[in-house]
C-alpha cells in the first residue's frame, strides 16, 4: 500500500491559524455509518448524534510548554525571545528544543527534536533562561533526527519548564505562541501532564457539551496517552507497511477498563474522542485478547487500512495532514474512499483544518 494513496489537495488558507472564540461553534461533518452520506453540522449538535448507552472515551492528557529556546555551549548567554515556530533561520548559537518523551526521572533524560539539527552534536551543552536556569547535555541520537538529552538537576524541573517553555503549537500554525494558547490548546478535561500536542478532537468540548451528552444517557470514561513523536512523526517510506511508529506512554485506570469491557459485553458502542484514544484502546485490546486491562505501558500500534478494530465503534476526529499516520487510521476506520470523499467535501465547503480546525464524526466502515 502506497503512502501516496492518502494524499489530498488542501488550499493553505483552510489551515486554521487561530481557535474560534467559542469551542462548540466549530463545524462538524457527520459521515453517516450506513449510507456514507454527509451532513454539515455544528459541534454543539454532537450530543444528539449519540445513542442511549454509548460509552464516550476521552484522552485526559495535558499539554505542557515543551518548546524551549536557548543557546549552545560556547555561545554568549543571552535571553532568547519567542520565535516563530515555522521559522527556519536561527541566530548564531541559538537553539530550539521540543521535548517529546521523558525517558527517565533520575537522571532527568528526554527524547527531543532540536533545531538547527545538523549543528547540535553529542556532548553539546544547551542552556535555557537568561541565567542558564536549565542546562542539558546531548547524550544520544535517534534514527530520524531525534536527540537524547540529560538535564542537570534542579529543585523543581517542571516549575522551570512552566516559566521558560512555550506552547508547542504545530509548525503549520505560522505564528508565535501566545499566553492564551496555554488554555485554548488544551481540552477542558485535561488533567495528566505529559503531551507535546493536544488531542485535538477534544478541543471542541465545553462543560455544557459534556453535561449534554451525559444527559442523553451516554456514559463517559477517561484514559491517558501522552502525545509524542508517534502521533505526528512524518512517514518517510513510500510503502505504508514499512513505517514504524514511536512508542507513546499510556495508562488505563481500573474504572476505565471496567467501563469499556462492560460496554463491549453489553453490545454498546464505544465512541472514541480522537485518534489517540483509538490507538490506546486498540493497543490495549491487542495485548489481552480483545479485553481491556488496567495498567500502564507504551503503545506503538500503527493502524492503517486492513486493521480489524476490536473496541471502537464510532470516532470523533479533526481533519489531518495528507499522507499522515492519523489520516491512515481514520481511513482504516471509516473506509479510504469514504473518508477521502468526506475530506473533498470539507475542502469544497471550506471547513477549517488541523489542530485549531473543525471535526468529523463517523461510524466504523473500514476497508
């Protein structure tokens, strides 16, 4: 299967650069499960699409300000102003680091992406903050340009990250992060710190929408998957089957596992809010014969057309980049032709795309 089969044309002006003032005002494209028909709705209508007894599962991960700007060893220490995440040029000695996964706490080691990548080698020391409040050493390299870095001990590492870090807006949002992004690039139910990208399907929910779906008789549960490289890593191979996902940490509570298993045993629909929720549930089920067990681990399940879903019966998701693993997952779930036709409709109707964009809701109908 070729990666190029998951291409579609998207005019750049449809890439949302700003969130809507009202989360629930986003547009929602419903792909009807049986007919494949398309309905243009608003997200505040989402609770009406649920069935009595549905179990709606959310990813409660919380984004932290994982993008750091600093200087390299040998460069003159200086405060580094916020820079456009889409920028490709850096002043001499300046660096950008995106923390993607914590590898250990003692010592405090992280997997990360760095820019300018070619100039930052093993043994390089990196400093963040006007007085070098955080310092790290590059200790390893990964296969696709990642680095492994080890931070020098500090009294409260995450407090320093909160002061010095920036919201890791995706590169297709061509502006600096702003203080309001700390709240808006976050779901209203986010609680477990650890993601470098928001589970964007959840950005549309408000407290009122959550209350409305429970009022329709839907049950809710929360799992955690910390979004890292596995979610937004580009596909470098020509064949889909040759791509390998990075691992991402997840946890499932006893209450969530019990809720999912009860729904499956009772023939009730499990509605996943976002592709990260899909991957977590399907990975967990693949490890335990179709059942969900409480626990924590690292998921690296790559879902593409041909995959047989064990758990998820409906999916709410944002619109994803062409040729991305996220689009492949949605095509596996809804059927490639049906999903790409829905994307064509969304482009024609000028839906807003990607993280701060609109969403779609579809039932299972994979290839």
